[in-house]
């Protein structure tokens, strides 16, 4: 991808810092208080169920919503979307598709690149069209594109401008698997070049490949998980349950050691629903972070069908027994009524003779 100059920031200064932050609508918080820090070279993924407050948090960081409480600073100061410095340093991709109906795909990207004074905008736009696989539609209008292609155009527009902070609201939606993995690589490259990324995501593969940390939002907790170091740990959270309860039980686990050395490099900053940020504990689950939780085993047959199959098997057994015993206990004219299945005549005569001898 073409190199876009970034707005310079000192590596030690956080791009986004929040402490006890409450977000919501009409004085009604949608999630617990949040404490987080995103520095240059870091990518924080906000994960959680639908309605957990991910998009509300991103809208608050971008300045579209006012915080309900706590402290929030972006680029070292309060959020002000009207500030020229804020607009120049923060690139945002929301969940809405907004285009100029009279501009083509290429003209949209040129408008963004030239508006932000990107050097050699034509070359940058050409590279982005190839990067996101929409070069063949450069002269098409957005309304003529598919839903996934329009999403690629919006992503290309975000990468076509300088930025210090990249905010993406579920960027993987409507993208195919190959483009999702490619997007994860672009986000990883963004932080490796010193950029900061804050994004909401539902795809575990994108989170594992791109993020250096994750913020898990639930109705009762806001848990911040960040990776430290490069060595891995082989502990998995198998059999620990599901959802927040599973994570809570994992937090109480001791560090995994190998030959006397602690090998855990996944740090959990406690229960961040508390204003003081909670206690700091070590969570030995690097392998779970890298590969995801182990899949829950599934039965080949639905348990509700087991009773039906057992009843059918018992009925078949009864029919087999009756078919075998019936001719012995009944007179000869009625023997054929009990035997709807083919039976050798000699076997039947032998059974009847044995019954008559008694």
C-alpha cells in the first residue's frame, strides 16, 4: 500500500486515554465505566455482543457523542471534532455508507487525497484501487457497486489520507474472507508503522491478526486485555465455561510456569467497571489469544432424537421377538398373519412340530 504521511506524535504520549469513561444516550450509560489507553504502535479491538456499547464508545471518541462521565482525551486534549488538528489526525470509518452520487470511485479517493494534501495523489489512489480490488470499477459510480465493493471503497478512502489515529466501526462487515484477512494485515502494518488503531470487530481472526489488545464489553464488566512480550504460553481456557463467567474463572488462574519460568504474557487489567481501574492480575492464556478458545464439541445427533431412536429400536426388538415366537403359540391357519417378513418354510414346520410334540 502507498505510504501516507502520519501526523507526528511522541511515542510515549497516548493517542487515546480514558479513565472511568461513561458513554451512552440521554444520561443513560450503555455499558460500565471504561478505562483504556491507546499509544502509537498499538491496536485496540473493542469486542462484545450487539448492543454492548462498542459503536457508542467509538462515536464518543470521535466527538459525535459527549461523554456522560469520566475523563477522555484524544491527542492529548479534550475531543473537539470541530478542531482542524483533530480532523487532520483522526481518520474514521463508521457503519454508514455515505457517497457523493455524482462522483466515481476514483474521484472519491482523489477528493480525499487532494483535500488532505497527500503528495502524488494520483499514484496513491491508483495503488489503493489495486490494494482493495476495485481498480476495474474506478470509473463506476458507487450506486453501481455491490455492498462489499462499497465497503472496500470506504476503507480505501480512510487509508488515502494522513492520520495518527484510525477508528473503524466493524470494518470487516460485508467483506469476503480473503479481504478480511487482507484488512487485518493492513491494520497490523498500520500499527507497525507507528499508527494507533481503535476498532470494533466481531471477527476473531481479524482481532488475533491485527490487535495488540482487546476491550471486552459486557452488561456488567469492561475488561481490558493486552499482550506483552513475544514468548508464548501453552495454557488454554478449555472447559472453563462460556462468556464473562469463563473469563472471570480464567482471571483467577495462576501463571503457567515452565522449568521455573513464568511464560504468561497476557495481562488483564482487572475489573475496569470500577472507577479506580480494578486490580491488576496476570492471565495465563496467550494461546487462547493466538488461536481463540477451543471449539465446543457437538453431538452428531440432537439429544432430543435419542429418545425417539431408543423407542424405535425397542419397537423393532418387540416385532422381531413376536415374529419369531408368534407361530409357535398360534394355530397353523393364523401363522402367516404373524409373519409379514419372508421365513423359510422348513424352519416354520420345525417350530410347529416341536410345539406339537409338547
